[in-house]
C-alpha cells in the first residue's frame, strides 16, 4: 500500500517532526519513504508543510504529493490550501482546536481532532502534533505506533529521551479520539 501524506500548519507546530517521524518509522519497517519539507520565509509562525510518501510497492518516484491519500492540517490557511489535494475516499484530519471551518467535501473522510485541547489536558500543548499523528495512524495504519516509538528514540536521542513517554501518550490519546 502507498500512503501519500501532506502535513501543514505554521512553523513551531511540529509539522516537520510529524513528517520525519513517519519517514523514520517507515524506514524501520523496511518500507520505501520520502520526506520533503517546505518552509515559509519566516523563522517561526510562518507556513510550514511537508510531503511524506510511505510505500511497500517499490521505489518512490517523486517526493512531491499531488494526490494525497491523507492531509493533516493544523491551521485554517493550510486547510484552504491543501484540502483540494485529498483524493476521493482519502482522509482529511483537521485540528478543530484551531480551525472552526468545516469541510464541504462529501467524497472524503473528514476527522475533526481537538488536538490542542487534548494536549492541554496532558499538560503540554507542544504535543498537539503527536495527537494528530496518533489520530492519523489509528485511521490508516500507515506505520505502527511501535515504529513511531523507535523513530522518536532516533530523533530525540539520549538528551530528550525523557520526552518519549509523553509523546507516546499523546499518540495514544489521538488514536483514542478517532477510534471511539
């Protein structure tokens, strides 16, 4: 199966981290992966998005996603820009904590995840991205949560290893909110 994902929001929301973790996890599972980051000119608070492809069907031909099987958006401008890339029967995950708009498309599965509220309840708003990632993984099974844990160990290293349990809990909370 091939998963083509666009993740978008503002800088500082962990957009690139989500993409990197998906790519690392895919590699840990022996899949072919691609991760293509894109930043706005601002240092923080500007636009940020990344394209991730995970496949077990051969090599990745291009790192650019034009037909997304899933789009994860953390901000309203990202919703407006990337919702049209979602293929029919694809998934659109919207951070309903920051986006009050509703999708008008009826040919896709839309999931509204209150990622910031869930992260607030956990005591750290910085894990809102992991809540969204958990919701995505629960819906698609693109990679296993255990692989994300391995990717977190690689990405965080020894210095930030103490943050892994919080991030794994956020992943679980995101999964719980879409599978209930």
